[in-house]
């Protein structure tokens, strides 16, 4: 008769809990590495998305700021207080507006002239020009240049300014109708650009209905 081999109580439990095999350890380590790698990629993607959203938001705010500042200045194009100090011959050049088409790779340039009577010392002639360009650091800037030749970066991030149309006594006109010559716009239609966000269009009322001189850029 064969003898039955008896196993002491608890031996099977000790063998079951004796530890993991090498294969099981390798599988566990591999799974942990995959989970960790996925978590790192997810975190990096989240941070990149946040950075991209923040950059787009900053550029949108830059467009808002540029639109407000530029509108405030252009509204005074051609302004002369009443009674006009021009009658005494102190200023031989009439205030107005100048549009330089394609002044550079960043669109058009806008020049304006008006008499500023907001100072206590009396009216002062203001000659200003606005254009977009890339500065020495490679950053897009909306520039403001005064008659003294001082060219200052006004709003960072603006990489294009363009006249897209105007409204006058005969109706609405598009950019295709712009040509060298003179016109009297009541409303100037502009587009401001910033990389990575939609262009901002704005309609600038010109209360003084200035004489606008359109010239071709270099």
C-alpha cells in the first residue's frame, strides 16, 4: 500500500506567501514605469496647454490695449480748436491724416497731425506716426513716433496694422479702392494683428473729417 504524504498545516500558506517570482517582479516594474511615463507626459501636455492659453490671452489683451490707444489718438486727426490759431499764420501745414500703404512687411503706417488744446500754455501741434515692426530682440511692437523723431514701442505683441477700408460721404469703401491721392474719411476701418490670435478689426470715427493723404510705401 502506498503511503499518503501528509503536509504540515500552514505549509501551503507559507509557500503561497513566500514572495514574488522574478517574472512577476519584472511585470510589476514595467507597469509602474509605464504608468509613471504616462503621468509625466500628461503633466507636460497640461503645462504646455496652460502656457499656450496664457500666451494667447496675453496677445488678445495686447490687441485690446492697442485698439483703445490707437482709437483715442486717431480720433483727433485733423482737429483744430475754434477759433482756429491757424489764421495768424503760425502753422503753415494743415492738420490731417496720412496713410502710407505697405510701408513695410508689417502693413501700413498711419500719420496724424492735430492741434492739441488740452494744455494750459495754448494749442500745440502734434505730429505722430504709428506702425508695427520687429525690435532688436525679435519682438513685435506697435511703435509711436513723434515729430521730434523719438520712436517708442507702444504696445508689445502687435505685429501688423492695416487699413482695410473707410467710410465717407459716398459710402463704404474697401482696401482695393485705396490708391495714392486724397480722401475725406468719416470713419477709418483698421485691422490689428498679433501672432496666434485672430486679427482685431476696429472702426475709428474721425469727428474732424480730416483730409487724408494716401501715399505708396517704399
